[in-house]
C-alpha cells in the first residue's frame, strides 16, 4: 500500500482527531485542503459521497447521475416557477460532473461586491496570482482541435447577426496527437485528477462516505458529528478539530451551519443562474456519441443573459422532447441532427435554505421576479433567432404548450414573460453565505471566517456575494486559495 493509499480512510475509527477538518471536497474544499496540507498542517478532507475515479463511468450518463449526483440529480428549488438544480455528491464534487468551462469574475461584479458587501482585498490584481496558480494546476486551455459542430452553430448564428460570441477555455489536458484524422483526446482536470492527489501526497487524509450532521464548539475545539455509510452497518463518527472549513456547496453548507445553530446571514440570500432550454434540429449532423458540449458562448446580451449548448446525447434529447410526443420518431431517427441550447439568466432573485425536522435534505426556496421572467423570455426569443440564423430547420422551445418553430415569424408567438409552470434548471448556485465586512448582509468576513465564530470558515460558492453571470468554478478555486493562504498567514 502506498502512502497516498494509506491516507484514504476506508475503515475509520469512531473517533478521529485532526488539526483542520474540511467538510466537502469540491473545488473549494479540495483547493483549501491541498493548500493547507502542503503547508504542513494535519488535514482531514471529509466527503459525503464516494471516492470514485473520473473514469468510473461515462460522462453525462445515467450511471454518472446515480454514482455522483445528489438524489440522482432530482433536486428542486420551490417557487414560481420551480427550478431544478443539481449537486455533485462525490469526492471532487461538481468538478467531476460539469463540462469544465472556465471564466474569471467580471470586474464590475468585483466592484459591486467591494461597494455593497465591503469585501476587502479582492481586486482583479489581488486575485490574479491565485487565478494563475489554479489555471496552471488544472491546465486551463482552449481546444487544440476544431470545436463540435453543435458549438460552431452558436458561433455561426452569432456571426450572421453580428453578435458577440467566444470560445470558452476549459480545465482539460490534451494528449499530443500527430494524426490529423483523429481528434485530440482530452481529460478533464477535475479535483480527483489534481488537488485531491496533491493533498494525499503531502500527508492530508480523506474520509469519504461520511455525512456531517452537526458541529458544535467544545472548549477550543470543534466537534463534528457524522455518519459513516460505506459499511454494511453505518455507524456514528465523531471528529475533533481545531479549525473547520465548510465547503459543501451553496445549499449544503448553509444547511449544516443552520443545523448547528449558526444562522446569522446564513442561507438567506441564495442566488443562481436560471436557465431555459430549446432543442434545435438541423439538416446535417451536429451531435455525436462523444458526448462533448459546446465550448462557444454568446455574450451579446451579457451580463444579464448568456447563450450556450448543453449535453445532447440521445437519452437527454428524448427527455427534453417529452412535451413533443408527435416528434418522438424524429428524435429516435435523427437525434444526431439535434442539439439542446440554453439561455441562462444572471438572476436578481433571492432564495433561502432552511432545515426541516426529520429530513436530511434542506428546503430550498427561490423567488424569480417577474422582471427576470421577462428577461428570460426575451433571451429565449433571441436564442431562437440565433438558431434560425444558424440554419436550424426546426426549434422546440421547452415551454408548456409551446409549438414547433420553423421561421422568424413563428418566434413572435413566444410569450413576453415565461409562464409560471415553465421547466427551468440551473447548475450554478451561490451567495448563501456571502463574504464581506457589512455585518447586515454578510455571513463571513472578507476571507471566509464566519462572523462571531472562532476557527470556523466557509470555502465554496456560498461566499460569492451575488450571481456572476459566468461559470463559477474558476472563481471558487481562486478565492479558496486566496483565503487558505491568508489563513496560514494569520495563523
């Protein structure tokens, strides 16, 4: 057994001690764990889900939903309309299941955080070295080969309309390829490929399959009460730590804090990117069994709206087209000519995370204002115009009672405001424990330390004060590294 394998706890004692306990192993938790372990601290990284290699299943498959998602992807924020959201539940968290698109925080968002939330030392210049370190660690790069045809359709439509579109880099490592007839093979640089192995090499330990139910302060230590589930008979486990970082995500982090009686500005300001989708059908194949997603995004209407492409395998297309049963045969026969596209909103609404007695999962509510429903409706129309410009022969909006669209005139039939029973979803959640020195709004200080608590920190997307309008993982990683280094300096 190697040293790294010894640091993976598979039959843990019922009582464990460590210097730093980190709850949640997604981008925020993994970066924090690797940074502190490298500095010589005794780190225990705790994950509710299993420790599985990236290659344990086919990306975006039903098997992946079962293995690596919370509740197999069936989680919802209640409101009008309801919004389905997804959470990774495995070592590496969302980095194991997302498409790997990378952005930095827009400068206007940072300025707003500094003004309203009084976040200190978070300028572009101060964040730059942390971004660069993380970008190197996860190999952020552009495609070395041509994007998929589905992705190029976004670029084609934007070019025809004179709209701004861009290829978005990803955290992928590509193998050298001297055969021009064979596509480059890329491997996503998720946390199980990068920061988790680094933490293990530097002496950190990982405890998977362990749900932390509650934490409490005892003297100068924190006591974490959890349940170890990877056993024929799950058993209670108690972990004692000097310092705790909570990095369980924008829903589970506030839920754990609230279950532990820590509630000030916790779980009161959840934000997200609500997304409406369409299926576009073309005369030629645009999708393939390689299960790649579009790397182009259209930013003409940013920061409010962004257009992009989603995974479009046959099962996903069949699910998306349930409201169009008369076209089932076309999905089965011509699915490679079809692709799912989205319009994502930088929402202005707010949500809450609350714990209910007797339930493991918290109750999530989110209010989508009528103005946001109007903006999303306009985004849907413009997305359809773009796809018509890209020579789509038919468009299927995923709206209740919608009909197939084939011309620009048909688009005018779409509503000016999305109905309250529209099927919306999101993969981006944040802001449930915002950071900053404004004590009226913020759950933590500018570096993630929970206000009025000793040695308790948040280290995930919960800290992001508002919706970003861009994919958040790169920002979560950079801020986690910044905050971990600040913790070391302060210690």
